[in-house]
C-alpha cells in the first residue's frame, strides 16, 4: 500500500490530477476474465481515472461537423438495409454533447419519424437519463446529450443488424463521435458494444466499467428494450447512470 501511495504522490507531483492504472482498452474487453486493476487512493476510496490534466483529444481532432457527416451519408444505399427503410435515422441532440448514447439500430417508430429512440425503449431511455440525473442532483437531461445508433436504417422486423451492415455504417458513427468529441460514450446493449469495442463478451462482463475509447471514456449498459423485458435489471442500469454522472460531474 505504501508503494502505491508513493506512486500516486509521484504522479501528482508530475501534474496528474486524477490517477488510475489504465487497462488496455479494446484488448481488455476481449481478454478472458481480466481482473480490474484500478488504483484507489487511500483517502478517497474511489477509482479515479488516469488522465493528464488536459484530457487527450478524441481521435485526431475532427474539423468535420455533424452536418457534413450527414451530407456525406446522403440518401445512403451502401448496404441492403436501405431497401426496406422509410427514413435514415442519423441521430439527434446536442452537437456539443458531453455524452453520446449509442443504440443498435432504429425500430419502427424511429423509422417512421426519422429520429432515434422515440418509441417505448426511447421513453425508457429518457427516463433513465432524466430521472437518474434528477435523483443525483446533476443538471443533465436527455436534450443535453447526443443520441444515435450503430446502423442508421431499421433492420427488417427489428432483427439484429448484420456484421456487414454494422461495418458499413460504423465509419459514420465514428465520424459523428469525432465531430462531437464527447467526454463519455454510453453504449446501449451487447450489439452496439460489439460494434464499438469489437468484442463478443457478454453484457455481465462489459457493463459497469470504463473503457478507454480514443480519448473518451466508454461505458456499456443495458439496452432500454432489454430493461423493458427484464425490469429487474433497472437497478444495475441506475448504477451505471450514477457511474456516468460521477465521472461527468466529479461526484
Ligand atoms: N432501439 C435502438 O437500438 N435504437 C433506437 O433508436 C430505437 C430502439
């Protein structure tokens, strides 16, 4: 413990404000049964993030705007999902959001309205954000966030997007995230986690911990549609939201 305290003091002296032992990002997600290595300062008893005082930029700083990414997407026909969609669901919310929520793909309501998470799952997502923030006393609401999906067109009959569809659409998601440059990304469900982290790890191995993602912090939580089917998991989703707000607001 003394060695750790010495090491923490050493890094503080170097100008690091917050310190943790970085787990390798995507590799960590794919690694078998990793033991989290998180330094906890003896006084604070909370895991802290090791980032130099000035946080690393997301990707290379993007000079692209969301409008430019949307314009490049155009009336996309790059994958087979285009043939059954009614609208492209690009994303919505604050283009300067500190947090981006990423779902799997639009459902019927989203396809009809051209907006993400507007159906039943969307209403629950709104509650997850707004109610948890309110309970924690932080001023964040859904409208302050940016919300989008891995694939921008509805998969027929709400099937899971296929690998080639996610691979075709993912570059646009990456460009959206780079244009926004959020501090945190919340990935909703295992399919979106697979797309972003490149892992097949089950949800219970992924949720509730931070991953480093190109200079942003990435948290995986349950998809709200899953929570509608299994409301018992809402407690864990609430814990994930608390973790998000603790990070964003240094609580
Ligand atoms: N489910 C998703 O993954 N995304 C939406 O936009 C709506 C439901």
